[in-house]
C-alpha cells in the first residue's frame, strides 16, 4: 500500500474536485494484464492534478490483511478447501475496507485498488465453484456498502498475461494462482467479461494487449468521465 498526498488536503482537488466524497476505482483482470502498471500511471496522473490518491491492493492493503495475504498466496490455505479460502479472502477484505478504503473515501481521496470483490467472484466463485448465494452473502457483509464507483477490467489473452507475469518475475517461483492451467485462466477471463456485461454502469473493459501508454490514456479518460458524471449527480442532490 502506498499513499500519494501531494498537498495533504482533506478535500478533492483536480479532476476529483467537486465530489462530495472520495472516488473508488478498482482494477481487475487476469495475471499479467497490467493492473499494477495502470494503477501506477493513473495515480501519477491524478496526483499531478492535485488529487489525494491512495493506492492499495488485495489480498492485503492493511496490516491484518497483508498477514492473511501471505497465508493465501503461499498456498498454505489451499488444503483447507475453497470455502475456507473464500472466508480468508473475505476476512482480509473486511479489514482492508474498514482500516484503509472507507477512511480514505471519507477524507475525499481517490482510492485505486488492485483487485477487489470481482476477483473473489471469479477466482473463488466461478473457478472455485462455490455456491453463488454463499459468495453473494460473503461479499455483502465484507464490503459493507463500500461499492466501487468504477471498475476497470483489463482484458488479455491468458497466455500473453502469463508470459508477461513470468517475464517480470524472472527466477522467482509462481504463486498459487499463476500455477493453474491455461484453461482455468480462460474461464476466468470469460467470467470477468460476464461481470462487465451484467454491470455496465460500474464496469469498463479495456483491451490490455495495447501498449501501456495507450491503455493509460483510455483509463484516464474513463476515470475522468466517471468522476464528472458523479459530480453532476452530486450537484443535483445538494
Ligand atoms: N500493455 C502492456 N504491454 C506489454 N507489457 C506490459 C503491458 N502492461 C504491463 N506490461 C508488463 O507486463 C508485466 C505484468 O504487468 P503488471 O505487473 O502491471 O500486471 P498485473 O496485472 O499487475 O499482474 P499480476 O496479476 O501478476 O499482479 C510487467 O513486466 C509489465 O511491465
Ligand atoms: Mg500486479
């Protein structure tokens, strides 16, 4: 987790100015899609405009949740089965929401989060084949109203994503999720696209095979538009 606080102001500045509370953007997509890269570029662009930007990630993002992240990504929770794994993800998310995300939004910051509940829906719900009612209940309790204003789904052919992830990692060993089969990653890609089709108000899909700068320009434009539309809605309700 890192904080970019160019001026330490409590109100939103730059493109985010005029919003009555913070703005919450999540980035989703498969391994190596470019989530971390795009979050860094958007954070820089928004901070340059004077917004307070909080960059965070899942699983993790708060001290309690980072401890759970280690258990999850090392594979130590795998023998406990997918239900227990989903509960651990939910516990980490709940801590992250209450300790980091909600306070930041309350201060008026723009929060950029690397993976959020859509990853749980896809990884545990779809490819973990958990009961959808159980997953929906877990999600509701965990986020407790902290719904993303915008979700950017970076869409990539899993083979290309995994190639990038392996190239970046070098000699380090793959984590628990990178090790799974390409077929599994393809099902996840479809599941992310399915979420975008069901929730077009919140989700935007971007072709992540493009060069990073082209994607960054699209992300900035989409974020700007989403903030403008929230600002207009807020103005009507004042
Ligand atoms: N649009 C792009 N085109 C080519 N390479 C890219 C692009 N975006 C990112 N990369 C490179 O691919 C690798 C993975 O990118 P990044 O870490 O941003 O992806 P990620 O979605 O965060 O991956 P992970 O799910 O493993 O965290 C990095 O080496 C990065 O420099
Ligand atoms: Mg990443």
